[in-house]
């Protein structure tokens, strides 16, 4: 409900509990490094990739991750509203409305014992939506490349399970030293999986 200071946002994307690939995703998102929208509109023969086919507006990362219900990301609403929210509600907390600001500031959320879980769910889900969008664009928006809800759900479950596996491995203080994730952080956050 509040706007965090810029310094806190930048510090949150360097959180040792957030995986490096997600930190890179956040960093590139904050800097506008992804080549979408205006960038694509300037490339001859690729102008159509700069515009959302359903909404006839210039593509942007916020639009792709949270707003667009275009056929290539029919998953967006399903993933946020059905899969992620249902899992979160099993932990007894209220699920906030997800917008681009919430994704960028996921590392600053404060949900008492579920902060780590919220951060992982939001960032992994947003990153998966981005990857699905990229796959669809690479396949030139062909109908055959559209995945079913079950396929997308299975990819999401695999992504979350893989993250939990890596985080359990990162609890090893002998191997990771001060970069090891605290055991209580992972165990509290992974309850219900």
C-alpha cells in the first residue's frame, strides 16, 4: 500500500535469498532492458511484435505480466488467480492484487512468516509468464504453440518444486557459509507444498 524508497528497491533485488536468475529478471525489468514495445516498433518487418495483438497498444512488461489476456498469455489470469492465489490462501493469508509494482517489490513484502514464500511465488510466476511470452513470440504466435492450462500448471509446479529443492540445498552452512539460507525461512515458507 506504500511506495518504497528507491534505495530499498535496489537493495531488495540483491537479497541473498532471491535466486540469481530472478535478481537478473528484476534488474532488467527495473532498467527496461527487455526488447519489447517501442524497441520492436523501430525494426523493419518486426513492427507487429511491438504491439499487443488483442489490445492494439504498445507492449510493455507490466502489460505482459499482469494485464494482457491475449491468447498467448491466457495463462496470466489463470496463473495469478487460480494457481498462485489458491496455494497462498492455504497458508491463511490474504492474497493482494498483483500489479507490476508488486512484482518489482516482492522482496520488500512483509507477511510475517510467509514473506519468503510470497517473494518466491510472485517472482517465479512472473518469470514463468515472461518465458511463456518469449516462447510464443519465438514461435511467431502460432496456434500450435499455445499451451493448455494443464501444461502451464505443470510447468509452474515444476518451477516451484525446483526452487524449493535448490533452497533446501542452500541451507547447508558448511557449503554456502554466510550465503546459506536460514533453515526456518525455507521450512516455514515451504509448508503446504
